[in-house]
C-alpha cells in the first residue's frame, strides 16, 4: 500500500473534483436554518461547516471515517491519524513507513526545553504545552513555503510536514512537561520503533509492573483523537488555520480552547469530584451518599463534571470503552469502583434535577449520561498519574491528531477563510418583530 503522502496525492484531486462538482451543482441549496435560540446559544446544531474526518451521531457516538470507535479501539494512534486523514486504515507497510517517518522527526528542538524551564514553576501544564507548540512555530514548513510562494493547490503538503512534526514531538514534549512540572527526574527519550501510545507511557516514567499502561495510553490517544469539527478546540484550530496561520499557531489556539473547564479541562475536574465524594464519606461511598452529594453539588449551582454533552444523547461509547478496560484491569480499585457507582446513580439524579429545572422555567439537561471525561481519570489514577491538572495535556496529545488531520484536509480542499455574519441583538429583535 502507498505511504500516507502517496495516498493523499492520489485522493486529493478526486476529493476536490467531487466537492467542486457538488458546490457547482447545489451551491445555493439550503442545508440548515438558524433560530434565535441557536444564534444566542453557541450555534448548537447549525450545519455550517464541513468535517470529513469523523462524525458524532447523537445516539451512537464517535464514528471515524465510517468506523464506530469501539471497533478500532486497539489500533495505534498513528493508524488512527492515517485513517482520519485518508479515510483508510494503513496496511502493515504503510503503517511501518509512517512510524519510521515520525521517528525521523521525533527530536524536540533544545530551545523548547529552555523555554519550558524558564517558565514559572507553578505554570499550568496546559500553558506549558501550548507555549511549547507555539514556540516551535519557527520550524514551520508551511510558513516558509508560503513566504516562498507555494501554489494554493500545494498548501496541504507543507501543512502535512508541520502536522507530522507536531505529532512526532507532542508526546515527548508532554511527557517532558510532566517530569519537569512534577519533579519526576530527568526526561526520558522517545524510543524509535514504538508506537505513540507505548512511547508516551514509557516517557512518563510511571511504574507499570503489569505492563498494561501502554495499552491504556493507546486507548486514551485513540478515544480523544477527534470529535467532528464543531467542538471548541477543532473549530478554533480550523478558524485560525483558515487565515493561513500555520499549523503551530492553529493547533496552539485549539489547545487554548481545550483548556476550558466545559471542554477538555473537564477531565481534571471529574476525578476531583470523585475524590471529593470519597473524602466526604471516608472511602467508597454508598449509592445513597452519592445521590446526596450529587444533589448538593447541583444545588450549589455547579455542574456534575463528566456528565452531559452538546451532541451525544446516550452514554458516550468512549466512557463505555474505558469502563471495560477498568473492569478488566482494576475492578477492585476504590476510585474505579466509585466511578462505576456514580454511573449507576448520577444519570437518574440529573433526570430528576432536569425535571425540577423545567418546572422552574429553565432549560432541561439534554443528556444525563456520562461523557468521555467521566471515567478516564480513575484509570490514570490507578497507574499513579495523580496530578489532575496534567490530564488535559494527555487529551491534547490525542486531540492534536484530529485537529491536524482536519487542518491538512482543509488546506487540501482550499476551504475559505471563516467569516460568518454577526448581527446585533437589536437587529434580531427587529427581524422577529419583538416589541419587548
Ligand atoms: N450538571 C449540571 N447541569 C448540567 C449538566 C451537568 N453535568 N449538563 C448540562 N447541564 C445544564 C447546563 O449547564 C445548562 O444549564 P443553563 O441552561 O442554566 O446554562 C442546561 O443543563 C442545558 O444544557 P445542555 O443543553 O444539556 O448542554 P450544553 O450543550 O449547554 O452543554 C456541556 C454541554 C458538556 C458543557 C454540559 O453538559 C456540562 O457542563 N457538563 C459538565 C462538564 C463536562 O463534563 N464537560 C465535558 C464535556 C465533554 C468534552 O467536551 N470534553 O472535552
């Protein structure tokens, strides 16, 4: 089978001609409409951008290029990137070629470490990761090629070069941040020949007597890799990239969005809530105690982290996949047990609370089921990764795969600069005949 680059060379002209023909034939047809509620409500459900890498079905969860996530959960992260970008899983030769390509690019420039070491000791690990990616911008092939006058139809090639450099170094940088930020000793180097999951597990340097941490990291990197184009990080990366800011700028911007507590940072909050519950009740709580604490949290105006989703309306299959891993490898771990008990109790609590909200004239909670972040922290905690503030960095290493695949695809398709029309609230009122 052809390499990643050869596969794209062959497919891109075909994709371009299909999309060109579609827009030519149906450019003025309507595919969505926008209500006042949507305009004020985060554009929820408005169909106004294209993402071919993956799809999130409200009742099924993440589907990557036609493959429901749980059917490809044991693939290497590199294979997932190949799939996101090309629509095909690589065969053994293409996979080996991609791995060798990433090995060649794996060196992190020395100035990245120098910048990270100069940062305040208590910097948030996400700030360190964002800074590291942004400071590497001087490696950008996209910017160099653009300055040298590369043709628009070839933009995707230097964008892919940047994407591969970021992917080849992201786990090393992230693991280096962990060891530096939490005084874990010297950095551990990338090992050529190992996949990204196994490498990341090894470079974090946590004890792994059963040798299963690499399996978890592979699962973790696969599960967080992509979630369509409209979520905050992907959408931000897309918007910044659409201005032809190079992939370092665009990914760094996307990561800043991922660092928000309603998005990626939720996974740092989820385990915090589980541990708080355990501390309050002196160990694994009973279902009655969980119910009590869940209501206390809600009535104090907070959300229950790890529950709810903007798109999904069922238990996130990523939660189900992590739960299966937990049952297999750490069924007796008290933190994992608590997560499992919370899963029995919280959906019902949220349903009841949602009914109370509706009775009080507020919005219902659209989805009372767990999302990806509800369970992953307990698994990391089991392996000794107990620094919650670091969890979003793990998510980021994974989500860069999706953000970069989308970005390369957009440069290949020549997607236009993002520029929706904003309107004033007075215009909306006038438009709908609102008198106040
Ligand atoms: N606990 C309490 N209230 C919740 C809730 C929860 N877990 N989930 C939703 N609600 C509330 C919302 O805050 C909203 O209240 P207001 O109308 O008063 O603002 C109301 O229910 C309706 O919200 P929704 O339509 O169900 O959900 P949204 O699309 O607005 O928000 C969120 C989706 C994920 C942000 C939301 O469910 C939430 O805050 N969940 C907890 C945080 C979390 O787990 N985030 C991670 C999501 C996965 C992810 O992106 N990871 O990166």
